[in-house]
């Protein structure tokens, strides 16, 4: 299960809405080994595409060095889908290289009449996708 604060949830959704019609992407880092998402890090979609996202390689290298210096790891890797449901595509699955991370997808398309977005979390390990429950809390206990 992914547990995150309402503030982080809202930041991820807002980033997805701001970058629409292009896909948004980013990371939420947390203390290494804690599994707790804490530091919101929106990234630039280097592909600038409504159907694909790509982290800029130099930005990603800088981010990993910074996380290493802060003893952090990526707890959430997120991106948006602008015209389809919030479910990992084949490309998303291929590029999922953080087996300990929660892969969050936000759809800014109204695909299920449930409103203007979907927010879902998945574990992706060795090409296997498993959806997990999302719990939004006011703050961590």
C-alpha cells in the first residue's frame, strides 16, 4: 500500500494538470529504507509529449546524486496519462527500473466518468504490474 500526505497527493495532481496536454513526470523522495514519500521533485518531461514521458538524463543524474547526498531514495516515481486511463503502458513497464518504488499514474483524461483525473499506484518488478491501494493521510504519524 502507498501512504502519502494530502499535500503530496495534491502536488502530484496539480503538476499533472499544469503540464496537460503533455505528460507530467517527477519523483517523491524519502529517507532511504523508510518507504515514506516526503520531498516532492517535479521534473521536466524532456519528450514534451502528450503520449510519452522521458526524464532528462542530466536532470536525472543530478537528482540521483542529490538523493544520494541526502541519504534518500525515490519512493514514488509518477507521471500522467493525458488521454488514457491511469495504467502503465508497455513503455512504462519497460522503463520501470526502481523495484522498490511506487509507480503513480495520474490520468487527466475523464475515462471513467469519475471526474477529471484518476490517481493510481502500482508496483512494477521484472515486468509484472501489481496495483496497490492508496491511502491519503493528513500527516504521517
